[in-house]
């Protein structure tokens, strides 16, 4: 299990995964520096929590405006450090704004005190108080989306935030800090600290009032064990092995194949809710596979700064070995390789978009998170077989059904032990509904009313006038 992801020295070297060039060398936060930051945050949080929700919201709205004003430069930074194709970087920055719209519409209502008993001898009400100083240890694949899900909601709720971006999205993390401060969030209320897993470990040992983590199951489990004795809120947004079932009654098989391929290959498959395995009715299997392969062949693979590119490099080089292992294991167990199956020679961490068919659930590609441009497709002969295959997983993030029949789809989706289910769509997150994983996909929820209440603690008042 890889818990420390880069060598231990005093600087963090940031490389462009498209060409292996060093783009920045950042000083890592020291242990003493971390202690000072935490003392300041503790002080800053007291004043921040005294300000009104509206006042805090105003800063977040201003932050959103600054992000949009600077989105070209911010997208270029994101593309340079993660390899995300530039159009997808711009989409992410634009799309993440819906969290701010959601907060504007709802935060005041959801954070206001609630009177439950207003007459009689004893009045009863709930007041929602911030947790205090919380840690947000984050991932690199969608730093805007997963970052905003945590630190914007935490700040509006009156907390101070120690934000540790992934070592693969550190430059973007520093931009968040810059624009939050420029938008009026005090410097002792939000801080971004730079480092790898060792800094993460120091944060686990520090006296935080809550831990909000997005990343892999292995690190999430480690964090859960390390902080259990503190009995502070812990939230884990972890990986997935998200299944899609294409039933025999889909109106347009080609369109289903196009949507499924996008769900699998968007952001190079490096999405927590990417489609990671596909089950297709035997009645449409041949046509679906043909359409799917045609669609994937049309993807432009290459320079992520080119607006035509759909597939850039993998962000993390070690992922290629995992993908090669999944391909070898699948072929060994009887799968057929229709496309790709290996890294692209030359500079950068490029991997051919890979399609495996005739798969089954004994294969690693159908069981272990791939987090790359690879998909396994399996033929099924009934809804019952599809349900059994989809449910045969240690993860529980999302599941999707493509079908013309709503009742049929609902019957299947009801069986899924996942935090999110989709009918005729996939790979989608909305601030209106909770984002949560079950089993190895996590603990707790972000977004929606649950996602803001995660950053407050209720205080029950029993008030009797004598
Ligand atoms: P990761 O677990 O390698 O790293 C995540 C963060 O943990 C990084 O900031 C890293 O520095 C830190 N870390 C590493 N070791 C640590 C330690 N010992 N103590 C404390 N912190 C430590 O994950 P990643 O590669 O950045 O992200 C990819 C994973 O995240 C995938 O599994 C993906 O599915 C998942 N993810 C889930 C969601 C979701 O909403 N469910 C969203 C995005 C990504």
C-alpha cells in the first residue's frame, strides 16, 4: 500500500505529465510551520464564526467571480499540472460554480436556527454551530469540484479550513488560496499547505475538529484508523467501480454507446464516478460493441493544451503499470482486446484508450478501480444477471441503467447498494442531491442539505422561563 507518494525532501517537484518537464519546485510545509498555521486558524475561526452567514457567503460569491475572471489562466495551470485536456479544465472550472449558486440559494436557510416548540412551558430549538478548524485533504482528478464540495461549504458554515491539495494539483491549490484571500476570506481562516502524504500524516496527528478526505480507499482507510480515537467528524469520498447496464430495449444503441464511452473515458477515466465496467444485453451486444469501438477510435489523443484533444496523459505515471496488469489479467482469463492495451511510446504518461470485451467478473478490470482509459464490457442475458454482476463489487459509489422503460430501470436501480443511481445518464454530480459512497466508496455525504450540515454540529436548546 503506497501511503507516501513522493520522495521525502524539502521541496515538491511538479512535473507536466504530458512531457515530463519540471514546471515548478515548491517548498513543502514544515512541521513547525504547520503548528503556527493551526494556531492562527484557531484564532481566526473565532472571529469568522461571529460574522453572519450572508457576510461569509458574499466572500464566496466574490471568490467565484474571481475564478471566472481568471479561468483561462487557471485552466492552463490545471492542464499543465494534471494533463487534463484544456476544454475539460475549462468545463470543470465553469461547472464547479454551481456549488456557489447552490450555497447562495440555500445556505442561510439551512444554517439558521430551527424552533421546534414555540409555545408551552419549555421552548425547544436547534442551533447549528461550526465544527471549528477542519482539515480538507484532497485529490487531484477534479480539484475544483471536490475542493469546492468541502472548503466552500465549510467556510460558509463558519469553520476555518486547512486545505492540503494533492501533490499532483498543488499549483491549483495555491490559486484557491490566493483568490479566497483576495475575495475577503481572512488569511487566518483558510490556508493551503503544500506537501505529500507525509504532510497529510502530520495533519492526522494535529488537533483538528474534523477530517474531510477525498482520495483512494487505501489512504481513506488509513486516515479512518489514524483519527478514530479523536472522535471528531470524519468524511471519506473514495473510489468506485461504477457499473453501467445497457438493456435490450434502449431506443438508440449507437447513442447509448456514445454516452457510455464518454462516461468511461472523460478525463481519461480518472473520475471517481467514471463508468468502470459495462454489462450489455446479449440481444444488442454486437451492435453496441461495434458502435462503442467506433466512438472510442474517434477520440483525439495527445497534447492536452490542444482544444481538439479528448484524451491527454495520465496524471500519475505509476497508473500505467496497474492498467497493463489489468489488461494482462483479463486476456489471461479469456477477454478479447478490441483497442489499445498499452502505453504510448515517447514522452509523457500516455496510454492508448483500451476496450476489452468478453469480460467477466473474475477479472481485475471488472473488480478493481482502474482510474484510467480502459473499460471492460460483458454480455448478459437478463436483468437478473445484470443486477447480480453490478452488485458483485466491494465499492458502492454509483450505478447506471440505460433503458427505454422507466419502471424496469427503477426496479434495477432500487437493488443497487450505491450512494447514487442514474437512469439514461452517468458520470454526473449535482449540488442539489447528496454525493456519497457506500462500502469501500466512503463515509458521509457532501453537497445538498446533508453536505452543509456535515460542517456544523447541532446544539439543542431547552428553554424554560421561570
Ligand atoms: P490518494 O489517496 O493517493 O491521495 C489523496 C490525498 O491523500 C493526497 O492529498 C495525498 O497527499 C494524501 N495522503 C496520502 N497519504 C496520506 C497519509 N498517510 N495521511 C494523510 N494524507 C495522505 O488519492 P488520489 O490519487 O489523489 O485520488 C484518486 C482517488 O480518489 C481515486 O480512488 C478516486 O476514485 C478518488 N476520488 C473520489 C471522489 C469521490 O467523490 N468519491 C472524488 C475524486 C476522487
